[in-house]
C-alpha cells in the first residue's frame, strides 16, 4: 500500500492546514522574527506500523534504524533455592528463622535491553490524520524484514520472560502461604488440645464443686444446728436471770448496777455465740473457697496458654503478610515493566496488518551554520481584532508531540548537509505568509526574507 503522509502543521481539531500554510507556520515558528537561514529542507521520516495480533495495537518501527528504545527489566533471584531449603527443613524454629531472615524483595539486579528500531513515542494523536503530500526528501530505508522480525521476536521473548517472572512470584506466594498455613494448622491443633485438656479439668472440678457444696451444706446444717441449740439454750437461762434481776430491782432488792451487769454478761455471751457460729460457717466456706480458687487458677492457666498460642498464630500471620508484601513489591515492578513493554503497541485507526507512515520535519541551517529542526505542530490561530497589533511569531504554534529523539538524530546525521527543497513552493509559501500576516501574525511576507541570500 502507499505510504500515509502525516501533516507538518494541524489546526486545533488536528486537521491539516494547506501545504503552503503548513510550511509557512513551521518556518515562522523555527526562525522567529530575525533568524535567517542558508538552507531549508523538508524531510520525511519513514515508519512502519505492524499490528500485534494479541493487543490489536500497532508496533511502530523505524525504517531508518536510527532510533532505539532502552527499557530496564528486573532479574529475579533464585527463589527455588530458598524454597527447597525451607521445605526440606523439619525444625520449625529454624524454618521460621529462614522465613523471617530471607530478603524476599531482593533481586539480582536489573538488565537494560535495547530494542533497535522501536519507536516508543506515542504518535497516536496524529496517526488518524492524513495530509496533502509535502515536497519531502524521504530518508532512505535501511531496515530489512529480518530487522523487523528480530524486533518483534525480542519484544515477544521479553514479554514471556516478564510473564514467567510474575508467574514465579505468584507461585512463591502460594508456596509460602501453604507453609505458613500448615504451621498455623499445627498451632490451631495445639490450641484445641489445650482447650480440650482444660475443659476436661474444669468440668471435673465444677462437678466436684457441685458435690462439695451439697455435702458441705449438709455438714454445716448438722454442726451449726447442734451447736446453735446448745448456745441459745444457755442464752435463755441468761434471759431468765436478767428478767428476775429486773423484778428484784423493781422490788428494791438489787440495784440498777446489778441489772446492768447481767445485761453486760448477755452481750458478751451473744458475741461469743456469734463468733462460734461464724467460725463454724467460715470453716465450711473455706473448704468451698479453696475449690473455687483451684477452678479460677485453672481458668487463668488456660487463658495464659491460649494467649501464647494466639500470639504465635498472630506472629505467623504477620510473617506471612510481610513475605507477601515483599513479593508483591517485586510483582508490581514486573507488572509495571510489562505495562511499559505493552505501551510499545499503539492504537491506530487502521485495518491493515502493516501500514507505512511518513512523518514530516523541517530542517534548516541558519546564517551561523547552526542546525535547527521542528516536528509536527499545532497552529494557534487567534483572531486579531486590530490589524496593527501583530502577534509574535514564536507563539504561532506549539509542539503537538515530543519528537526530541527524531530531531536529535536529524541534526546529528543530516544537519551537516542540509539541501534545500523549500524553494519548489515559493509562490504557495509566500501565499501562506500573506495569510498568516492577515491573521495578525508579525511574519515576514516573502520567502526571500527568511534567507541570507536567495
């Protein structure tokens, strides 16, 4: 198929200007108000877009083989070695020490790979726009089909390496998760054994307590009832003495002091009765209290041992999370590398498997033999309300895309011998200058005014 020629200058809708206006705008932007040139050449850079079957995007290939793209890729460490060591270790403490000490996020380093002929710049914004053909000097193609096939193969190989790296990391995460899950399972079994052991002990103690309470109540009832009867029988005798004393007092046979002595004796005896009865009750309460304390200590010991197991399980969770976080850091890096690799394939509004595209540039040599170059521009048209307020030429357009890599090659490889093909369209370009002047730009209106001599 014929090559698609891209425009050198487009409007704000990305539609190409007329040929003469494209050249005029590019020359004005490049030279400003004062720079004069010895020669100016419109150069076409040949590219080939090759569709990728998987992504549907196009690989942009430099047919001049002047451009290259360098990308950096991670080199994984040997995870199989540490996994074999861990999986073969039967000592849990050593196994845990290995899991904790190993630097899971470490790498062997990074590898920089050069893809010769790969254009990484995103030309998508301009790929849908064809243009009237400019009088370009097209750079000769130096690439062969072998060069293109090699580039595609290199990209596919690198994509597979990264994909394999991601798969490896996911496999390591899975294996470490399995190892830690097994350890957690052992801790869970230990926790169940502890719970079963103490549940049995506590069940027996609670049953013993229940029986003890029933027996103690019976023993307390027997002893307390017997002792209370004897003690309160004597208290009845004292009450009789007090009553008789009060009668004698009323008769004047005894004094108030004598009656008070009897009441004091009663109070003292009641205190002794209470003390005796309380002592009996405390004796039986102490028996229960001892058993209850044994149950409390068993519960405390159970909780202490369970807490120890819970701490170990929590430490395993934290260890696993730490390992997974480290591995995910490397995985994200690999995924970013894969995304960068996939960004080499650009979306384009074409149907063909292979499309040739010519990208235009303007290359000039000025009066001081400096070489200047400019890529695709967007014309910044603004209506001028007053003709005598002319807009500065350096504001006439802006770079639509970043063509620094292209321009650097153009200046270094072709700047020493700039031919001149602008003069072929002198009449048309002069017309472009006049149109720009009428639109309010402070431009020189004849192509001769841009040359040191013509």
